[in-house]
């Protein structure tokens, strides 16, 4: 009798375990489907500016990279990495959701939410968020190559300069971030290998001594440039999407460049850094830096 019970118990246990596996498989299939939908939306709406595989300006596109590992969320049960704490995952997802939904005033990033006159529903925006947080750029490549070839240089240039109105530049501020308020999301250490010694992981984060020389927001001006401007102007200030920023190239007045940095260039990818939170003194330090310091 006890033996029988035991067998029944084992069989039941096996059934439960199998049920869990099936639920897990079903969940994965669901997520895959959603990421697939996100990838299709990306190919049709986003890659013109953010690049074929989300590589952004690094891949020659006009907008920042979206394939950053700091935009990744690690789900429960991942076999390689430590799960992202729930609060952190929620904050990141709402940052991405709001940015896509609202766009960024005074930059080329359009408003996508149909609530604000754009073409996409909340559900569709969530598919895009899933694509980015799961880093499913493999799907984008797959679907993109089925679709057609990437943009030619001429087509890309046309996006940048012609008819900014066609980019539906947003005038509404619906919970927008800017490159400064978004900073915490660029610096996340998202992929922590399982079993890694957490003390070791912390060691890299020890702050350096206070910087000497001119600073912007408490950071040495050169470091600030690398973190904030280099995506578009190049890490050697050689110019990528934005023009080269070297003393030889910058022949206009200080005021001219001060105004450009403070107010941005509406209709281009150059953000308005005054609105983003840079103080006049910060901007002056940047102008002096790009006009007088050789890269
Ligand atoms: C017309 C060009 C253009 C298109 C199309 C476009 N974007 Fe953007 N996007 C930009 C620019 C430029 C920025 C940077 C804005 C800034 O400097 O604050 C940006 C920023 C972003 C950011 C914030 C990234 C960061 O580093 O802060 C996300 C997320 C984003 N876009 C997602 C999307 C998605 C998803 C789509 C497609 C539905 C899309 N974008 C389509 C131009 C574009
Ligand atoms: C998302 C891309 C992007 C980022 C980030 C960016 N820029 Fe720009 N920037 C541009 C583009 C594009 C232009 C050219 C605009 C035009 O066509 O008039 C530009 C133009 C400029 C110019 C004018 C140069 C000239 O010769 O007229 C200056 C100065 C400048 N940026 C400084 C900065 C600084 C400083 C930062 C960082 C705080 C920064 N930019 C960050 C895209 C960017």
C-alpha cells in the first residue's frame, strides 16, 4: 500500500514538474511572439534613424544606439545572468516606454503614441520595449533582411535635413526624459554573470578623486564629453552624425556655439542641452573645451 502510494506520489510529482516545464515553454513562446512583433515594428519605423540592428551612430545612423546592454532586463530563471531587481526593471521599462511614446522635444525623435497623435498603440510600444530589454536584435536582422536593403547615404541625409515637420517633432511634454535625466539608464550594469563575486563587481565602481580643471555637472569636462556627446560627435571629436568639434573646425564665435549647445538645432539630432539641464557655466566650459583643447 505504502509502495503504491509512493509510486502515485512520484507520478504526481513528475506530472507537476512537467506542467511547470510546459508553462515555462508556453511563456517563452509568448515572449518570442511579442519580441517578433516588436522587431517588425522596429524594422518599419525605427531603423531609419537608429540603424539596422540598433547600433545607432556607431553603425552610421543618425540616432543613438538602442542595443546597449544597459537597456537589458534579465528575467527570472535566466541561466547566465543575475535577475534584474523588479524596481530597476520597472524604472527602465517606463523610461523606454515614455521615451518612445512621447518622443523628445527639439530632437529628431518623434512622438509615437497614438494618445499624442502618433501611430502606435500602447501594446505596440510594449512590444518595442520588450525587443529592446530582451536585446532581440537577431530578430530585427532576420526580418530586416527579408524586407529590403538598408538606407543609402542620400536617403539618410534626407531624413536629417529636409522638412523637419515631416518628423512630427513633438511639442507636448508628456513625461519626457533627456540625455541627462536618462543617464542612469546608460550606466546600468545589467548583465551580471550568475555566481559572480558581488564584492568584485563593486570594485570597478569605486569613485575617482575629485577632478581637477573645468567640470560639467561635477564631472571633468573631457569625461562629460565622452559620456554625453561622443555618441554623435565621435570619441576623438572627429564627427559622426554631428560635425567634428575640434579647434581647427570651430571658426565661429563662442556665442554661436554657446547658443547651439544651449538651444540645440531643432529638426536635427542635436539636442537642446539647456532644456536638458545644463547650466550656462557648464555650457561655457564645453565651448572652451571644444574650441581650445586638441582631441
Ligand atoms: C527621425 C529619426 C528617428 C526615428 C524614426 C526614431 N527615433 Fe528614436 N531617437 C531619435 C533621436 C535623434 C534620439 C535622441 C534624442 C536625444 O538626443 O535626446 C532618439 C532617442 C530614442 C530613445 C532614447 C535613447 C537614449 O539613448 O536616450 C529610444 C528608446 C528611442 N529613440 C526609440 C525609438 C523607437 C522604438 C523608434 C521606432 C518606433 C524610434 N526611436 C524612431 C531619432 C529617431
Ligand atoms: C544625438 C546626437 C547628438 C548629440 C548627443 C550631441 N550632438 Fe551636437 N550636433 C548634432 C548634430 C546632428 C549637429 C549638426 C546640426 C546641424 O545640422 O545644424 C550638431 C551640432 C553641434 C555643434 C555645432 C557645430 C558647428 O560646427 O556648427 C556643437 C558645438 C555641438 N553639436 C556640440 C555638442 C555637445 C557639446 C554635445 C554634448 C553635450 C553634443 N553636441 C551632443 C548631434 C548631436
